[in-house]
């Protein structure tokens, strides 16, 4: 049996906004970019030959796609990029977290089984802490102490960390998996750039892999890794202290080509492979000028030189090789036994590559028992959000106590929908408008469980949606009791047996008022004040979260008219309705994971306030 190190899972994401060659050509014509010599291109024999076949071919299209090898790329901001756009755009961390999620889903590996987290980037979302440290917070509990490593490197960062990951696994037999990822927002380096070449070349994206220890009867996976430094490149490829790109394309090419050839040749020699026996050569997706010359010197058939990421996603810096592998796997073009050579070079003269035999491997068996042995009380389980949260908890192995107000049939249905009935889920009735009912609910819960890990409040009523002046005092008191007073009372009475987290569900109406919600908004604001005070009193024993969902596709949104929905979304900058299931997943994660993707988080004292779907506030 061989001890192998394989890529068990891949993730690859890009910026939201596609940028086509036509977009860049228009920007050139509008005077945004410069450096294109159309007359010189028109007089070239290659252009004239292609132009005869395609009369609509423009000098820029010829230069960008046929000469440079780029057809499309993706940015995190609308094109052309402007500094103010990045304030609400995805950053390297956002892209990275999405790519890591994909890698875990693809591999079946659980985040708790990762022995080390290694991330590289030349465009980090913040100076400190490191990107790897912060990314890990989206996947593990606070008590997970596995190490992290953030590498400031562009084109070769992923390759450097592949070597480190294998060394880690060899020295840590207690672990079988390491996460290695690269993330980059290259467009942010181009804000002061006016030459069309970098805009044509670079894209924004992130790629993540899980490197796993795997035994098999044949040698496969990552065979050898090489990493070197060419100091002759140190001064003409990088970024200045203000984050502006420094690149001298001709000097870069003169060093990059022999560096790619050096790494690839050494790896092939180590394996005893030839260009005939090697199935695929994946160079850094840097453009035709470098790739074609390097491939030619290595004598690879052009069909074996992979450039599809370059063509449709641009140069993704250190993400280009793992993105290529992810793309090939997604397209079912990685076949067991395929022999692959990669080679990269870039920022500061780093260069390297690795040899890889595609393993005969499908996927690890995933586990979903994060909350095994835990118990949660969910108030308002017959509502859409409460019911979905209960299901998400049960799927992760949590026993759920399901509170309902009056609809017993619906509560029974929710209970039946929960996975694993052996967890003894139970329904409990209590009218939150009745003080005695809250006392009975407290007694029932304490009789059922000696410890409550999580208390999740989704119980709420909208009350009358009439104008504030038309709402009766009795109606205001009823809404206040359900949404605030008795929710607060239940929390205080149960606090002695709560061991981990209390989560309160707020409302977008607190920030985006619309006509006819005065009693509802008032009660939710009162609940927020209580949550902040409760958090101070119970910290650090209990974690307190006030979660404000954006406008949900389902739940209480169903009682609003379209103008109210549109007004609330516009007020907080929400782009589209959020599926109920996605909100529930993120709320459940908020109970035990430090950070949650796609959610704006801030602290009010020690109260964690999370706003889902917001770009304003």
C-alpha cells in the first residue's frame, strides 16, 4: 500500500461581474485606457489574415483573444472599477469562504478534521489578522485550536502551501487533511492603472482544495513539489505600498518563460515522464505570450497545454492552477491515472510546480453531527422560520423542544418533519400573550432538561398593519407581550440552565420602517434593548446574538404588500429576497460558529448583532 496525498475536494468562485473584451474595448474608445496601437495591428499579416475570415474582427479583439489569450474575466465590482465600489463589494475573504464551502462539499471532509489551514493572497481583505485565521472562523468552533498560516504571495502562493501541507501531514500523523487555498481581488490593484494590458489579463477569484492522506495500491496524488526564487524578478513584478500594480510585461516574460520551463522539466525528470506520457500540462494561466513559448520549449502538443481558465476567467494569480483542476473535475475531465504537470511563476520571482496523478477516489463520507448531544428550545416553531430552524438543528443531531402558540396540528407536522426521532423531540404549547403560560413553559422546560444549550426565539406576531394612530392600545399591548415582554421573561427565567447561546430574531422593520408597522417595530426595538442588557449580564457564560434577517422569501413577508417589501429592501440595500432555508442555515450557524458568511456582523457592547442581506446600515 502506498501513502498518498491527494486533492480530495475543490472549490472555485469568481467575482460577480463578467467583463468581456467588448467592455474593455468600449473603455478604450471612451478614453479610460490607453496603450493599444490599432494602426500597427491593422497592418500585421496575422490580423489581416484573420480579418478576411471574420470581417467584424477588431484590432482589440485580435490582440486580447488571439494574441494575449483572454476572452472574459470576472470582477467583484462593476466595470470599470472605481474605488467607492469596493466598499460594498465582495473582498478576498468573501470569495475565499465561498470557495472553501465548495471544497468541503466536494470532498466530504468535515472542517473539524482539518489539521491546518493554509491560505495565500497578495490582496488581503485586511492587514491583520491573517486571512487564514479569519476564514477558519467561518467553519469551526471557538475551541478548535488547529493551526493557520497566511502567506503573502501571488502567483506561486498556492504551490508554496502545497509543499507545506504535505510536510505538515508527514509530521502530524494525527491529522489526515489540510486546507490549501488562494484568493485574490486583482482588480483592486488597477485603480490607478490606465494601460489596457492588466485589465485584459487579470480576474478576481478564489480557489480552495482539501489535501488528504489516502492509502491505495498504486502511487497517485501529489508526487513531487518544487519551489524556488528568481531574485532577478524582484523589482519589476509586484505592488507598491498603496496597492498599485507594478508590472513590466516584457521583463516579466523574459524571466517567466525559462522559470516555467525549469520547474516543469525538473518535475518530469524526477518522475521519468516525457511529453508523450504526460497527459496534461497546466501552466500558470498568465497569457499566450508566456504559456505558448514555454509550452513550445517543453515540446508539448498544444492540445495538452491547458488554458481554458485563462481564456474565460483571466489570470487568477495563485488561484489559476487550483481553479484549473476544479474546472476540469467539474467538467468530468479528470480521469484516474491521468498524469499532470503544473508550473507557476510570478510575484518577486517565485517559481515552482508539482506533479500529480489523478487518484481513483470519489469522496469521503460526510458527517453532519455538529450538534450531537445538544438541546435547543425554538419558540414559534409553527412559523416558517422557526420550523426551518428546528429542522436544521435536528439534521445536525440536536434534540429540539418545539414551542407553539395554538396550532397543534402544524406543530405535530413540524415535529414529524425532523430527522432522527430517537432524539426525543417534543412540542410544548404556550400562549405568549398569557403570563401564566410563560410560567408553565419555564417549568415544563426545566422538568424536561437539566441543561439547555441553545434558546432560539422566532416567536412573533405582526399585529395590526394599520396606521399608528389607528392601532388600539389593547393591540399594542398584545404585540408587546408576545414579541418583547414575555420573550424577555422566558429568557430570564431559563438563563440559569442555558449553557451556550441565546438567539433573538429581530426584524428589518427596525431599520426600514414602512407604513403600518408601529406596534411591531416598537416591540422589536424593545427586544433589542433587552438583548443588549441580557448580553452584558450573562457574558461570557452565555453568548447572545440579535439576528436581523433581511426580507425573506417566505415567513412574515407573506403578510406584507409589494410596496412594503420593496421599501424595506431599498432602505437597507438588499438586492433580492433571501430564501427562507438560507436564513435558517445561517441563524443555526450563528449559535456555535464565530463568523457566518454573507452576514454583516457588529458588536453592541458584548451583544453580537447580525444583519442578513444588508449593504446599508
